[in-house]
């Protein structure tokens, strides 16, 4: 038997056609049942969903050997897998990936109230045999996926700024892979939430919108550090975009200030890939479509490779952003401003910032903006460096992997969308400037 017997059969594991499973009781009595989906774990293992304590489950616990009959939806070729039960997993990446896919299948088939994954049963594939019979011609292999990964990797090596890197990643998804709706979210370790930093294909950018780790397809991918792919729309609440949070009761004026998430209202397919570097979660690469089964395993493989290159590039840019030394030249004179004053109000409870009564940003990015405005108002400063922000303990930056470049980019984009009179501009390696076009009145509540 080949040490990698199932990789060539991955099209059979997409759930397009149910599989058939045959088991035997301890006394040899056979039982045959339909299985909603067989999951490909690796070249020598598959997993089945444990949902009901039925005859199949009883047989497997008494006799761990079973036979699976799968059909390739492209060629109508049948394959028989002889498998042996090893274990049941009730948590972790495999379980969560199966749970998300089954939620989509259940909603698609009208059985959302019935499907409840209790465990992922892992089987070792003992042997695979082709079943004789007529077949359709195999479709030509997909082209362009490897070229898209190469294009992304080559482009990332030439990027000198986080903004350029993220736009390049989304351009590859759009132009080379034909993905119309995608976004990159970054991880905030302090709050254990993900915030949207770049997106494409949506009516609004959604920059600054947040999803908690563990919530939805995106949050599960982040928590488990694994790809999560759904081929059918799911009505399961745990995988929906919608999420609202309330803040402390002592700040009721901060309720209902969440930035709307830019996701599709009726997605039919979704795929989320964790962006990881050196074992650290940096964020999530996410794509979705209004078409069912829009992303196959080959798309997942390509996107996972792009997410891996993206994580490495983000880390390298973060390291390269630090200036060698502080500037010694005198800062330029403050430019004259005119017009009605901007009313900037900060709430220390979560560093939320409102400008002229409209919500702008919160968290570390909000604290950074207020620091810049205090320095501007008190000393007339407009030039700053990443290093001085890292040395300022009041900003709440984590000691490790602070993602400062991403936070500055988030602030820059939110200002561009909501308050053009304030701008953040990169001026050099690890340096940036605050541009102010109107007078500013800063009020720090509480």
C-alpha cells in the first residue's frame, strides 16, 4: 500500500456526493449507512463525524474495521477504502474544521436542527482499491494556482510597507485567483480579537471592524490555527458574521459604536486561513463568495501557502520598520490651520475616540492618536517615530509582537475615511508625521 493512499482522491472528500459506510457487529452482522461527508486528514487518514450513537457507532466500537465507498464527482469513478478506527477527537483543529463544514451541509440540506457534531472519528486508511466500471473523462488539471502563489511570494519580497504588502496580497486573490470578496484581519493579543485592516470587493472597507477569536469562520480559524472552509451557506449562529458587544455600564454613551463588518449578507462559500509566523498568530486571510462550493481543496492549498508567505513578510517588515537611531534634526514648523475646531473626545475605559461626535477608533490605535494630538497641542510636534511609541508604556502595546505597523495603518485608514483633516503619513524608516488641517480640541473624558 502507498504511504499516501488518499491524496489523489481529494475530490471525493468535498461532500458533493454522500459516501457509503459498511460495518460489522461483533457477531458479524453487517450494516450499511450513508455518510454526509468523509474528511481528508492527511495521506493516510480520514475522519468521519460522530453525531449519533447509532448502529454504525456501536459496530465500530465493537469492531474497528470498516469499508467506505466514495465517488469522484468529476469522473463518477468509485473507490473503496478499507479503514480502521483509531480515536475520537472532541476539540482541536480537525474537530472545528469538520464542525464548520457540517454546519454548512446541514443548513444546505435543511437539517441544521439535527446535525450536532459530538466528535471527529479518526481512521487509518489500510488500503484503497478502484472499483471497476464506466467512468467519465477526467477534467484537465486546474492551472494558475501555483503561478498565483509564486506571484504572491515574489511580490511580497519587494514590498517595503505593510500597506503595500496587504494590497498586493488582495490583488493576487482578485487578479490571479478570481476571488471577488476578501479581507485581511490582524490579531490584537491584548483583547484577543481580530480587526479588519484591508479588504476588497465590498461596498465599504470595514477597516477597524472586529471579530472575537473563536467566533465565526474567521475566529475559529484563528483560535485553532487551521484552515476552515464552508461550501454551503450556514445559518448556524456560531459561524455568522453578526456580532455585537456591550461595554461597561459606566460608559453607556459607548454602546452601539461597533464598525460594521464588511462581509457578504448571504455568503454561500467561505474560507479562512490563519496567518502565522514563528508559531505566533498574526491574523487571518479570509475569502467568500455568493456561489456555493466556490472554494475547493486546491484553492485552500493555494490560499494557505499565500497566508504563510504573508505571515513571514509581515514579520520581516515589522523588524525592518525600526529606525537605527532617533532623528537629531529639528522638526519642521507647525503648518497653519484654519476652520472650525475638531472636537476630539477620548474615553479611557477602552480608549475609544470620537471626532465631532462620530466614532473613529478604539484600543491601542485610539491611544496612539491621542498621544500624537497631545504632543501636537502641547509642543507643536508633527514628526514621530515607531520607537518612541514602543517606549511609551501608557499605550498598552504588548511586550512581544506588538504589530505597531498594522496599528498605525489601521489608524491611517480610519482617519482617511472618517476625518481627512487629520492624516498619518509615513516619512521614512520607522518614522511618520501627523498632518493637521483644522484646529483640534482634545477632551479626555473621565
